[in-house]
């Protein structure tokens, strides 16, 4: 996930509060440079995954992906992860609202 302005203008994106605050939105950037908007994610979810390597499951329609699940591929600093863990899952959102 990267900031849309950095991605669109092809400038180096930096993972710090100043750059994150100035970005109006974040996009999923593919290894080949293509990017996709993630319309069903809130800004807080996008910011939490900004400038990290993630694996995304969802439905791709044109330049937009409806995200079902995000798996954070980056290891926590100082620790070795045995396997990647899901850090956001659309189905959990439904469980949250149903429990209210």
C-alpha cells in the first residue's frame, strides 16, 4: 500500500507521519507498478498497512479491488514470524456489527 500522490507522480514514498498525513488516499501497488484503489477499506485500515508488503484477497474490477482479506507479509521488527497472519478480514467486520 502506498500513497496515491507518490504513486501517481512516481516519486519515492516515505513511511513517516508527515507523508502519511499529506496523502489523501492509499492504493495497492503491484510489483509491475500498476495500482488499484481499495474503495471498501477505511483510511485507518489503509494507513495501518501503508508502505508494507501485503497479500490481498478480493475481487478485481478495472482499477478497483474490493478487498476481502489483507495479510501483512512484513515481519515485526526484531522478531521472526513463522507464518504470515491475517491483519484485516472483511468477514470479521460483519461479526463485529452482528454482535452489537
